[in-house]
C-alpha cells in the first residue's frame, strides 16, 4: 500500500488508530490457519514467512469504522476485517495492498436485558467475556465454540460458527437476534428487529458466513437463555461408528435434545479417553441439561434407546472429563518440531450418508504418503443428519513436503465427502482454503448468485479480496 495513502488515513483517523509497527503488522497478518503458522515457523530468523498488511486500522467506534470503509471505497483499497484471528481457513492472510481492519478495540458489552433475554455486544467483544457478562445475570448465550476464549462475537457471525452445546441450543444463526453492519459504501444497516419476522428475505444472512466479504459487522444482539437448573452426564460404547450414528438418530428423532452429543471413533478414544478405551469400541458421550424433571426423563429415554440400538453403558466420568478439559489444544509449533502437520476438517451429511462419508474420508486420508493419523468424531446433531470432525496428522519423509501433503489431505477429504453427497463445510467457514470446493455445496447457480450479491453490495470489491468467493 502506498505510504502516501497510509499517511492520509493516519491524518484522518489519528496515529493511535492507524498502526504500521512491525509487531502489530506481524500478529495481524494471518489467522490460526495451520499453513500460515507453518510458513512462519519455517521462515528464516527475523522474517515472518508471509506478506504483511499495508497497515492496521483499529477503529474505536462506529463512526471510525465508517471512516475507514469510506476511505477504502473512495480509493479502491482492499479492507480485511479481523476479529481475534482464531479462524482456521485463511480468512485473514497478509496482503500489502490492503488495510487490515482490526475490530479488537470495539469490545464492549453494550447491554444485557434479562427480561427479553437479549444482549448486545460490539463485534470485537471476546466470546468468553460476552458469556461471563451474561452469566453474571444467571443467563447464558449457550454458544460454546472450543475457541470461545480466543474468538470474537463478530467472528462467530462472520464464520457461521457452531458451539459444543449446539444440539439443543442451536448454531450461531439460531442465536442471533440482530446485526449492525457497515456496508462497503460506508452506510450503516441494522438487520433484525422483532423476535421473528415475515418482512421480506432475512437480510441478516447476507452477513452470516460472509467472512468479511459483504461488510463490517459492528454490533450483534444475541438471544439468551436462563442457565439450566440441572446437568447430568451419560456415556456409551458402540461397536462401530454406524451403530452409534443409528442410536443418535433415534434419540434426536424421538425429540430428545442433549445439548452435547459427541461420538469418537476408536483411534480418538485411545488418544483422548485412554482410561475409558475398550478394544475397538467407539464412545458416545452426552451432556443433558434443563429442568430437573425433563433431564430425568431424558436420561431414562436415552438409556433405553441406546440399549435398543445395541450400545452398552460406559462410565459417565468420560463425559465429565471431556467437559473439564475440552478446550485444550496442542500448539502448532509443538507438532511442527516433530515434522508433523495436522488439522481438523468438519463436514456433514444426512443419516443415510454419514456412515459412507466417514469410511470414504478415512480411506482417502490414509492413502496420503506420510499420514500418521486419520480419525474422526461427530459433534453436532440434527433431525436430518450429523457432522463429522476429521483429524489428520501427516509426517512426510521430506519436511519440505509438509504444505503439499497438508493440501492433499484437504483435497482428498473434501472430494470424498462430496462424492458421497455430503456438505463440505460444517462450521469453520470456507476462507481461502476451502473456496475452490464451495461449488460442491452451492452448485454453479449458487456460485453465480453469490457473485451477483457480492457485485451488488461491493462493486469495487474492497471487502476481504480473494476470500470466500471462488
Ligand atoms: C483451537 C480452535 C478451536 C476452534 N473451535 C471452534 C468451534 O468449536 N466452533 C467453531 O465454529 N469454530 C471454531 N474455531 C474456529 C474459529 O474460532 C471461529 O471461526 C471463530 O468464529 C472466528 O472468530 P474470530 O473472531 O477469531 O475471527 P477471525 O479469525 O478474526 O476472522 C474470521 C473471518 O471473519 C471475518 N471477520 C471477523 N470479524 C469480522 C467483523 N466484525 N465483520 C466482518 N467480518 C469479520 C474475517 O475477515 C475472517 O474472514 C476454532 C478455532 C481454533 C483455533
């Protein structure tokens, strides 16, 4: 980005808002995408391993966001929104021609309304801080992504995130009441007003999952719940993933709603629940929450359905242990030092498709040279189907091949999912990593429509150029 342009932006907004120091540029040049971290890890001493943004703008209020957007629109400069950088699909990637719009200074809890169960947050508000603010009123957002402590409310909306308790409480699209956003021409819209509306198409969805390509989310109002009266745990062994999926199908279709339903294949049981491993058995764990009477009824019903489906009871301590340690993840660099590159790929399918998807993706991953792990668990359940969350780890003989093998794992897993008719992106978004596969979910007509929407909203293509749209 031209130094003169940066100087102009700084003159307009002030030196505290427009930053160019190497440390800030470095930490805002990528998200949590494994390859960005690998490139950084392998870079020579003192180098970043990737391009940096032209500058970082860190607005403090709506007016400053509008000023940055108008500045970018007037000059045709790219603008890349940044929440807290926990995205895993390269939705943020350093580009010297763009302004990185860091929403981190807009992090206030604006209001909590315990009567109407609504809370409003600035988009940069840390997810855990948002949950803690409502918890002080005996309430919960009910949205618990594993990254809750390192992601922002605006990021949740932008990536169509899912929380670990989604089976009962819904994904982020079920929790959003309204969204305030600055459009690519600098105008402000507030989308969503009443508890439900039939006032034309639901325009909130233009921003949900747009990954920074349609505008800048500045405020979000979320719909809350009261904290549950009781919580209980169950766990079951299934002989195969298919047997466990069938039990989950029967539970959810009988209208029971354990907020957490997670089913691990044998390699993941050994890795994550070693004390509870039993031969080659898979493990289904469930958390039950709500009014005491309903939880008691759900426990009895779930145990009966699981037994009918051929599952056997496991120690519920497995589920309690998961709850206590669920947000611990290894650092990328610990794996890189061992020559290993790993990642998770979340896909989904109907109940009829999910068994074949699981088998085919595992087989496809195991063909990649250097693969040392291919495993999966399910974690989000619907009446019509379920997701699976695949984990791969690859240790190529030649460390220089780590990035190529990583991309091969992604390609094989997504093509295998699509070949079985599944959805190629359950909740991490598409970013730059998955955009070439988006046609599997949207079709050629859907891609063309998405392009038309983008062209109408952002004719100068300033918003997160190169992201999401194939
Ligand atoms: C360890 C770990 C665990 C994770 N677990 C989960 C999980 O359980 N569930 C889940 O859904 N995801 C999970 N993720 C992925 C990630 O946390 C989510 O995608 C999260 O919603 C991203 O939020 P963020 O604030 O970090 O966004 P960022 O990474 O900063 O940005 C993500 C995308 O949104 C855009 N964006 C961000 N803020 C705005 C805004 N205000 N306006 C417009 N566009 C914006 C960016 O341009 C980018 O394209 C996990 C990630 C990690 C590293």
